[in-house]
């Protein structure tokens, strides 16, 4: 499949009306790294660090993590890599950490909630990331932030770790960018100050959609009822785009929908200009982006909403059919 798109691999994704969309890849294991070159990705928009913790039977040491993260940055040859700190809990239970007995794990003690309550592991990971970067630029993203205060507290841990590294005489990252995933609806309504302070945001569409529609992402039966192109969900995304534009906060989208061509062009049309997806999706998404007019799509989406359609998909499909 990669072969089919090799002719456009090194071309930027520029739409018919001249808008550029950045296409990045999601990764998590060493085996994903060769895709950085073969897919034409402009960087890693989401590196899921918990995968390396999940494939082991004991907690990795800091020194082992330094080696792993160094290899990731080396493979990037200077391309931006967004390291997401541990997103454990819920469906991602570490074999060496006793699972907590919770009635609703997806709504439970997970990701940054664990990181802030038991900061030892988070500090160890932050240190490993900083040492792996050495003097290079470093980008860190916190998962599952539901309110401003959680971001602030996590950011304070980063500052403390930087200070400790400086004292120990380790080289500090040349530039340090710290951002958050927007995957709970509450964060879309955080105070403006949050948008001003956060370095960047990445929409985790898988979780955002699950919590917006109250439909378990693992449960096919309920998940399939709710279309990503549902007008209400797109309104939420548009609201996030507007807020980020006001504060000039860089915004991307890294859920599975970023890798689905029809969803991807709709997200681009409503203002998301950076999409992170599995490497094999970059070709198909770019191929469609090259053929569409985002302005036209934007109007189609607005008209569908005006008519009271539940989802913009039928109208968008009709437009795409007319493209031939
Ligand atoms: C998401 O929630 O959309 C996301 C990218 O993170 P994960 O799928 O790892 O929860
Ligand atoms: Mg998520």
C-alpha cells in the first residue's frame, strides 16, 4: 500500500485552495521508527511511551529509558517528536503494577491522575527524556488533562526536574515545548489563561469522542452509533480551533480519525492543520487532501448543519463523488 503512494511521499499536503496540512505519525515502539522515513511523515505527533512499559514484565530503569528515547530522537534526524508521558490505567494496566479495583476504569485513576498522585514514576520519565535529548530540542505532552490545574502541576514537575538536571550538571534541552492532550470535553472550556499558557494542544479524538457521546470506545455496539462527522462533535472541535486561534496555541489532532481520509479532510476544513496518524494512513490521507478544496468543504459542512443534518457525512460524500 505504501508503494501506491510513493509518488506523493515527498510532496507536502497542499489542498486545491492552497492550504498546507502537516501530516505526522503516531508511534510507540522501536519497530515503528523506520516508518518515519518511509511514510513521508514530517515528525512524530504522538509517541505513546506507555507501550514500552506494557511490553515488559518489570518496570524499566531510567537508564534503559534514556537509551530508548535517544534512539527515537536519533531516528527522527531532527524532526519533531512529541513524547506523551505515561498514559496508563483504564485499559492499559502494567503487569507489574497492582491494578486498582475501580467500577469504571475509563473514568478512573489513569494517566496524569496517576502521574500527579504518585509523581515518582513521572519524575523518572521526565529525567530520562531530558537526558536522552541532551542538548537537543524536546517536546513533552501530558495525557488526559481535564482541568487547568492538572496541567499547571505537571508543568511544575517539569520545571523541578529541569532544575535538578541543571544542578547535576546534565545538559538541558535546547528548547523545551510542553503541551497537553485535549481528550476530555471539560478542557475545551478551560479558562482562556490555560490556552495562553499551554505550549500546544493535541486533540485525542478517541477519548474526546468517547466522553462527549458517553459511548465506550471499546464497545462496538454503542461506538458505531455516533459518527465523528456528527454536527455536535464537529462544533466542539470548531470551538477548540477558535480558542486556539485566539491564543495562537498550536493545535493538532492525533486520534484514529486523523488517519481516515474523509474524517481528515473534514477536520482540515474546520481548521485543524496538523494531523497525526498511523504511518500507513499518511499516503491515503495526503492523496485526498491534494484533491479537495477546503473552502468548498467548509461551506458544505456549514450548509449541512444549517439544514439540521445529524452528520455531515452524506453531504461530504456527495461532494467527494463529484470530484470523480
Ligand atoms: C486518543 O485518545 O485519541 C489518543 C490519541 O490517545 P489513546 O488512543 O492512546 O488513548
Ligand atoms: Mg487517549
